[in-house]
C-alpha cells in the first residue's frame, strides 16, 4: 500500500490517531456514535482493517486545499432543541437571580459593618 495513512495490518485507534494527526477522543467519538465495526478486539483495543480505516478516515472533517476557493467542509452544527434551549435559559435566569442576591447580601453586610463600627 503506497498511502502512509492506511496500512494492510490491523491498526488500533491510537495508532490511527497518531498517523492521521487527529485527537484520540475525536476518533473514539466517531467510532462509538456511528457504531463502526472493527475487525478484531484485542483486550480493550479495537483493531481496524484497511477498508475500515478508509471508512473511518472518510468520516473525519478534511480542510480544503490551500489553493481551493471553497471553504473547508465541516458538518453544520445541529440547532439546539427547544427543551434544551429552555433549560439553558432557565439556568441563566437562576444564575442572574443568584448574582443579584449576592450583591444585595454584600450591600447588607457592608451596611451592618458600618453600623457596628459606629456603635
């Protein structure tokens, strides 16, 4: 095989991450979420044959060549679900309310300390 990105021998996820210069967690995430098959399991390491290496490599986002006028091909981020957005907004409102409470309590503490110094 002429392409150094792929090997005829079985390769583990960490070997592929090193060879392709991608974070290990990115490959692990792709394998788990896409439920990609593997050729062999050695202990806890999944080993991938050549065709599986090709399939996994194709799932990675690849930047466009420097001379290409098109932007890199990156999959669009899915919009947040309404329920998640509502939970996020509710959490932000609670944080703001707690911040206001803390400010009020600090002002009360400062007032009480001033009154205690006068007495």
